[in-house]
């Protein structure tokens, strides 16, 4: 069986508590433009369980494998984060065949992670690929990146959270345009509408993403979890309730060791050595 998800755990120097890791996941189906098949979803779910159980893992970065060298006389395949779901698994299926899979999938497993996640998008991120990027907390893209939800062209709609996350991220009208039009979005346009956080040259994307992740990984891992939880609450709660939830989280942090460590380090102009508590 092919190894569809490659894992590279990168040590974070000067992280506290010591042993901090950035876990880099590579979607590894380059011959299929890293399309998300059933096996890949299962591997993503397994890795999500590992991330939640390992306190050393501070940040997750998801990227696509680079295209394989072209065979003689053949054109090279383009770069891809994930060019969508594996459509070959859809043919001949009815609702009963697919319901259980879509009720327990990799998109939601990534979305539920308590730790920060970053999609590193170089090349195509279409359909389920865009949805995987949307399941991450942040998206960094190369200037060759292309996004889109083309499911409408297959007589379908996004089924991995795309309609909901696009609407919350970009607004109702823009979500409608993307889903109903089924067109691709170039990297610069994705940046303009807020679909991605930053765009880099392809040659700079990986180093920029790792630097971005390293900065987050050096913060208090406990406080990072609380911050993510508070921001996520804004998606589900009315504004007034969200403010109350934020206040509750903020006040509770005054009882943590890391608040004392951070404040003392600031006053002494030193780098904090977090306890993670």
C-alpha cells in the first residue's frame, strides 16, 4: 500500500517547555495531484489523534508533494496542494455509499485540532483541496497557487465544509460566487479577498511557512490553545456572548504559571521560558 501521507517532525529550538515540534504533513499522491482519497483521509485522522495526544507538537503544517519527474516524451504534472477529492471514488455511488465517509472525514479532524494548523499551498488546491486548506487556521500560498470549488461542474456542491467555511471567512456574496461559479481563483485574488494570509514566491514558500510556524511554536503552548479556542468561539456565538467567552478565558489565564512567566520576562526584558501550564 502506498504511503499517502509523509510526516516530518521538525524540532523547534528555544521552545519552552523544551521538545517543541512542528509536524509537517505531506499529502503524497503526486501522480494524482495529491487528490484526497479514502486512504489519505484515514491517515489524516490518525495523525490528528497523534497531534492531540503529543504535548510536544505545537503547530501542524500541511503541504502537497512536489510533482514527479516527467516520463520521457510526457509533459510534467503541475504542482498541487491537493487537486480535490479523488473523483474516481464517486462513480456509481449513491447517498448510502458515501454518507458514513462524509460524516467522519479528514477535513473535520483537522478542523477540530486544538493546536494551530497552517496550509502551505503551492499549485492547485481545488474542491476538497480548498476545503482542507479552509480546515486549517491559516493559509500561506505561493504565487502559483490556484483555489476553487468546482463541484458545481460535476452536479455536486462542496461536501467537506466548503460552503460554511467560505461564508464565514469571506462573506455570503463571495461564497456564493465561488461555489456557484465553480471558477479558479488566482493567488493574488485569493489574498485580496482574504482566502489566504500571505503569498510568496514558490521558491520562498517553504522557508517562509516554517519561519511563520516557528514564531507560533515558541509561544506558550497552553495560551495558544486558549487563544485558538476563543477565536473559534466567534464562529458559533453571537457577538455579546463571544465577548463574554473571551473575557472568561482571559481572566482564567491569570491563574496560570505562564501568565506570571510572561509578565515577569516582559518586565525584566528577557525571553520567557514557558511552563506550558
